[in-house]
């Protein structure tokens, strides 16, 4: 897998989707079918990593398998703690999703067939981002964790894999030092939870987070064929790529005016605080407190209006019953909450004996049936039910019973041993 990730011509690493640290993604292209006009279904994958060790390369194994079935996969990177808190991670994920929805057609992706997939902490971030986006779209008011905005109606489906959807229960489940770490990661500034409760967007509502370009360019950068940065000038909320890859120094008068207005307001507030004797450091930051309720997808789903829930795409939540890291009950409860809120199509799938890492590591390495890959393809409606059973793709064979079988990447006894000793 290391050789594949770094040397495969079908993997394009480090495409820039934003200007903040770690706002990068990897693209995994399907095998070339010789048809230059082919467009591919798209999977956006948000990796897990306990909000501390997540990295886009962790999605390489799943992305390889999906790309072998004709899917274009975008694996998002995002800031981890302590580089960023939960809202910073949500900002990264929202920025990455918006970039894919707006730009994937330039990479032979089908913008009308995009499925969002998140695993573990990535499931939490992707799921919460989606719920907050439908809330924001339905109410017309800023929602905490929904900046920058994108249209949830453009998603075909959402698949959550071993997702941390019930943070209140997770906090009780995970004790010791990790609980103390969670208290810091899943925290909000003092007063933000109250703002959420009365319908305001909290930090996102009062602070426009960076969409702008590099200094002097007003744009986003992407990795070109020769490894050079290609700049995507910003015009309003749209990204318009310079055909020759040149830098276009461009500004929007309205945006500059708004920025000046915000600057004047901040200056007045700072001056008043200084006159009152408030230290500058105290002006800039408020104390943070754990906010499991406000940042929990389950609790957000319980607060959804029927109008907002109706905007959700198809939802599939997959969880193993032997998961020691994130209890499977969170997926069950989220599914029930979304159904109660009025989600059009929502289901959960509990898989007996599967651990937290089984779907992403042991199963694909062992080969044979790969339930996660098949369920993602089915949720994305890439294949009809008969195609799923009959099987397609380069890395798969079909046994006499019509079950999709994938090639092994590791001796089976080692995968079995790993499953036995897995602490997750």
C-alpha cells in the first residue's frame, strides 16, 4: 500500500482545497478505460483518527478498492488537535466538501453523483457538517459548524462508518486520560452553547472564516502536473480556474467593503475594552468548556425540523457490534432520531463481531467479501442490485454463489490474528 500511495499514477496527492493548514486532499482515479469523455461517480471520504491523528492517507486502502470499481475518490485532510479544535475541523471538512462539489467536474468527476463517507471521528465531522448544513438551509440562519456553506441537496448519500455520533454517551464510555483530551477537543468558547440554543451560529455567525486566497492572489491553489501550485481565483463563492495556471490579482469591492466594516467594528470594540482596562489577550479569547451536547450529531438530529430533515440525502450508518472504541448504539440512536425528524431514507446496519477497525483494515486486507465497499457502492447507486450481486471491477472475482470477492492483500492468518488482538 505504501508503494501504491506514493507511486501509483492513479493517485494525485496534496491538492489544495483551502488556505488553512492541512486543507489538502488526495484524489484516487479509476483505471483508465480509454474513453476521455468518461465521468465518474464521486466519493468524498473523511478519515478517522480520534480527532488527533487523522490523516488523508489513512483512506488509501478503501479508496483503492473503490477506485478499482470505477469511482473517483477524494480523501480529505483536516486539522487535528491541538492544531485545531472541533470547529476548526468542521470548517476544514465543510471547505473540502464545498470544493469537491464545485470543482470535481474538472477532474472527470460527476457533480451530480457525489456520496459523503466518514469513519469514526471523520464520521462525526462529516455527519455533523451535513446535519448543520440542512439546518442552515432550512432556517436561512447561520448554524454552528456550517461554515462555509454548501448545498446538501447535491449529495447522493451519506455513509457513516463506526461513527462517533453520540458524544454524550462517548464521553461516559471513554474515561481516564482520553476523556480529559476529549474535554479539550470537543469544547466551545464560553457562551457559544447558549447562542446555539437560541438559534444563532456562534463563532461562525460572527467570524467569517478564511475563504480568501494567498496574499496578493485572491485565490486557492492546486497541485499541477509538474508539482507546481496552480491558482484558483476566488470570485464570490465560486472558484474559477485560470486556464493557463497563472496568478490573477483580483479583488471584489463588496467583499473589501464588508471586511472594512468588520474591521471598524472590531477596532471600536477593542478601543472600548482598552479604555475599560481589559487586557488585550482577554479581549481576543473566551474560556472554553466541553460541549458534547452542542457538537453531537445525535443531539443536532433531535433538534432538526421536518423541513430540514427532508433535505437530507440517503443515510446509511454501519457499525460493528464488537466495537470497543465507539459504542454501536450511537449509530442506532442517530438513525432513529433522523427517521423521527423526517429524513426520507435512513437505515443502520449492525455487523456482528466487527471491531472499530475491521471495515477499514482487517476485512480489505484479508480479501474475499468486503461488506463496506459493497454497501458504499450500493448507497451511491453506482450499481443496481443485480450488479452488486453479479460483481464488477478489476480487483474482484465472483464465486459460485454470486458474492463479490476481492483479492487478498495479506495472509489470512495474520488478519485473523490482528482481529483477535485488536484493542479497538
